C-alpha cells in the first residue's frame, strides 16, 4: 500500500480520535462522549465535558479496566459483535453507553463485562468505573431512572442488576432487537425502563420459523461453524412481541394486530401510565403510532401514515406527539416534490424545504435538520409548530446536524475544511470538545452538478495536478441504492475518491433516482424495480458529464462499488458492456430473493406476488453475457450480504465459461474493518490499471 492507504488504514479512515456518541446529561450541563487518545488509537474511552467550566474528564479507560494479558481481551461476545455489525461500529474499546434518567450515571459493556460510572460535577464528585456483577457475558445495558438498577441481556435472557433474570425461559430471545429491526428499521434496542425505574418494557423475539445461515472460516478449519437466523425475502419474519415486566413477576403483553403490522420500528415509555410504539405492515405502506396502557396491554391508534409505494423510513423523530398533544407525522407535498412535516394531518412545511429529521424541541419550537438548497448540503433550523415559520441555526455551506439537551445544543458542521463540533449552552457560550483525529489529507471540493432531465445529483473529482486537455479514464464510484446519499458535502467520503483521482482517473459519483434526500418522487422512482432506473440514470449522467467535461475518456470507463454499489458495478459490465469496460464488485447482493425481508420487500414487494421483478433484478441470468473484466470481492464473514451472493454469481459465470476474478476474504465482515478496505483498494487499482491501460502517475 502507498502512504495514503496506510494512513487511512491506521486511522480507521480518519475516525480514530474523533469524539462520537454524544449525549447530554444533568440538565444539559454534562456532555458525554466516546473518544480514543489519538489518530492511530482504536480503543474508545468514555469522557464527559462540563459545559459550565469547559473541562473534559476521562471517566473510563478500557485499558485500565482490563487486567489480563495484552491491551484488551480477545474476541467480542457473539451478541455484542453482531450488534456492532448492525449499527456499523468499527471502534474497539467502549462501543456505546446508556445514561440514567438524570444523565449523571452511565453504564456500558466491555467484552461481556458490565460497568457503571458516576459523573456529578455539580458536587465536584466523579467516581471511577465499578464492575457490575452479571449472570454471564452481558450486552446492551440500560440503567433505570436514578441509576440504581441496570437491565442487560445475557444468554438471550433479560436480567436486572441487582436482582436477576426477569424474562421467562420460553425458548425466545428477550431484550434485543431482531435482525430486521436493527439492520433495516432503525431500532437497535429491545428493552426500556419505565420512568419510575421499576418496570421494564421488553421485546420478545421468536426466530424459530426463520431459516439458518452458516459461516465457516476456511482459513481456520479447526474452528466450528457459526449460524444465525436470517429473514429471507418472501419467507417468515421473526415474531416480535412487546411485554411489560413488573417487579413482582407480573407480565402484560401489549396487544395490536401484529399479523397486519409485524414490524416494531420504535417503542418507549411516554409516562408511567403510557407506552408509545410505532408499528408497520410488512410492505411498510402503513405506519401506525399507538398508545398502550401498560397495566392492561390495550392499545389505541394515535396516527396513521400511508403511502402507495412505501412510507420512507428516513425521517427520524416521526411520528410523535407534540407537547400540546397534537400529532406530528411525515408527509409528502403534492406531486412528491418535498419531504414535509404535518401536524394533525395538515402540512406544516412546503416545497421549499426537504425535512430529514426532527431532533427535538428547543425554545418551544421544533429542532429540525433539512435541506433548503442543494441536496448535497443540510441545514439546522427551528420550526414553529403553530405557524410553520423557520429560523436558521446553522445554514452555511456544508452538512449541519444537531443534538439537543435541556437548552444546550451540540451543532456539528462538516464541510471541505473538516468536521467541527460546537456546544452552544443555554446562556449563549460556545465550547468545542477536543478532536484528536488525523487531519484530513485532502481538501476536496468536487464539481457538483445536476444533470439529465431528472436533475440527478453528480460529483466529479479530478487529479489535483490535472492539466486541462489531458484525457482521463473514468472511474464510476457510486452506491446508487435506496436510503443512501453519496453526493454530499461531508468531507471524509471524498478522501478515498481524491486518492483514486490522483492515480489518474476522473472519478464520477451519481445519485441516481431511488437514492435519498432529493425528493420523494426521486426516491420512489425505484418502486418495484432496482436495476432499470439505477443503470439508466448512471449511464445518462455519465454521458451528460462527458458532454460538459471533454477530458472524460468514455473509451475507458471502470466502475467500482460495495454492497448495492457492488450490485451496480457487476450489473454495469453485464448489461452495458458498450459503456463500462471493467468492474470491481464488492459484497454485491446478486439475487434479491436471498436478501432480507424488510429491505427488499419495501421496494420490490413479495417475490410470490412479483416474481418478474425479482427475476429482472437478479444478475444470475446475465452471467453468460459477461464480456468485460470483472473482479468479484466478498467477505466470508459478511452476515448482511452473505458471501453466497457472490459465490452464486461466480458459479454461474464459471458454468457459462466466462473468465472472471474472485477475491474471497476470510473473517471479513460487511464493514471491511482493520485496513481491509485499503488492501482491497490497492488490488482494485492494479486491476483497473491493467484493464483500462492506465499508466502509473509520476511523483508529485
């Protein structure tokens, strides 16, 4: 690897040392967060910032808590490893934490052991971490309101410390989110304390009807295989129930039509006598917000959101009940031109703003993240729920986001100059938690343009020493799938693309129809079909950019991608070899009949009802048409896009006598951690240099 790739690998793509996982506590005085000691330290510790004094305090250092050989224990417990994979967490050390109701105590799991730590700066008292006895390896601990008790999961059972097991031994898993909820629905937890800290709401998950998927590490034949339940498109889902578990052993099941609405995308206590839960039908065309009585389990409908295609899950904070009792829901403006908010069914925002998240209530108004200008940017605004009036809080160039806590705000700004976190206190002061990460090597300002009749967002990155008039081979580098946005002003995502450009490519990124944050109409264009819209827009955008930028050599076009982007890359050379001349396809879901229920059925429907859609979007029938170089890459421990997807395509290509390359990575998951991504990039570079006839660049 060259110097840039080594730096990227050693810094976890420039994230080690950056503060993350922020939470306000103690009425906004404390800002909790995780951070390692510097750019090459992968081990995150727990810190707190006292916003009254600006002082940072280290509360828990994993290395100080571990007394065995080496810096840290061995492999993570299975449940914690899988939870980290679902939430895309690559850091080691403390992966996450949860706060008590007053925000002065945190609990966290560390390699199966459970710890609690107190921070009470108002009395100048900060105690070190204390280990909490558990029944076995613990995951996902949650303290109650006053921090006196902690709920956690061990051995697929829900426990309380002090106390003991609180869930029955009935063969189900208690207290953790099922695969579909954690991977696709935005719910990564499965138990919640009542406001009085006495009663628990818990998810009961029965996966007995699901097929099993297996892994084995061929590089470690002495190790046993590993299996897990997987909800395959068209097949059964996990059966999910919500139960109220009382302190005296009483159990009450929440009642709703789970046959019609099997997905639980959110839940929690609104008050001691009320639970709110959000449920969806299997195709996610109807979302209900329900109020439940914890004493009886009976529920009643508070709001209903419907869409003929699917209710877009990308508007966190909705549905919700406002402080005055009115219902806040997501909605589309007429014609699908904007993602909006509605109060009691009446539109509150209009066509001039794309609402992306509701972050809370601040000074009596809604705190929202939204796009008002180019889709690549995001602003933070206050929205008056009575009048719809907007007041900007952060609206300069870049991507702005926010977290609120008792009058204090944490504003994050990401632009070409980097990423900055600023605390604004209730009394108007500004503080910045220290960022110890590696400064980004490149200041990248991609050329952003909207092209084709669909105004598709695109980005072009050229070599830093490019001489106009010099023809460049093109490297397409897009994700292209639903729920994601590539063309964005967040600076980390352009570092690797600038490196690719400096190898001698014109790097093109396209957010085809179906991707997020342009408009509902743009997003829903992918309804009942991935392949046609994706490939059509990628090709049309490439040609439009080449017409504007004549240095793009359309006689040498490569394409690369991972996950859905890998699907796009493989599809490109299989179906449009006239446009694409070589492809590197990583972790490609080659046949969506074998992908998960919640994601696939949202867009394609049920395979039993739409077999032609699934057949059209499968790459397996295209294998015999391969006429261009294709490099397939898969991680053999990938539990998201199982390696069987890549191996099925490879087998079909072999059966059809079509030469191709296969790179199988033992022990590697979907996230490609530990420098794997950079090693693969180095191999991809050699592949594209060879197949596109690219000369090595000279020294800079």
